[in-house]
C-alpha cells in the first residue's frame, strides 16, 4: 500500500503457504499524514520517508503498539508475541502490559504475549540491505 506522503506498507502472511496476514488502516489524516493501522496477524514492513516534521505512524499489533517517526520498521505479530525491528528513524514499542521501550536504529525487541518486552537486541543490517525481503529466504513461505 502506498500513501500520498510516500509511506509504503508491505504485508506478508507468515508460516505455511497461504499464511494469513490481516491489516486494517484505522485512520489516515491527509493534513498531518498521521496514520493508525491495526496488524491482526502476519508481518508488516513500513517505510516512511523522513520529513520535517515526521508524520506519526502507529501500528497496533496483537501484543504491542509501535509509534514511529520517519522510519523503516518491521513488525511481526502473532498470538504468541510480537517482534519489532528498526532500520532507521525512531520507534517506541509499548506492550499491552509493561513499560514502553524506545529502539535505536539497528535494534529489535521481542514481546511475548502478556509479558513485558524482552531484552533489546542489536539487529545487524548493512546500509543498503532491505529490512525484509522474502527473496532472502526462499525456503520460507511469506
């Protein structure tokens, strides 16, 4: 999905062939370019070009809410937990229970259902590498 401000969302079903992915765009403000989306399962990548001021994008997943500003981020969600990985920009991940975590570029966090975030881990990516590309792992079904 490509929005008028240049933001691009990619949605992938995870798991077996034909795995489900569900996304609802709850709101999109054409003036401020702020957006709220709800990821009900699967994997979402969001690339929001840097702007001044950066438009807020919010991804409500099953176990977390991720707030972004000028970002390339990956959010994976399932009933068991959510994973959020950040390439650039700034995100704050707020679990349904527990305190919020702010990620720096190159970090990711795992939030298991009903728990506070696990330890923030470094997510190694080169500057020209995409955050998620299904062609990188042809044995998986996206």
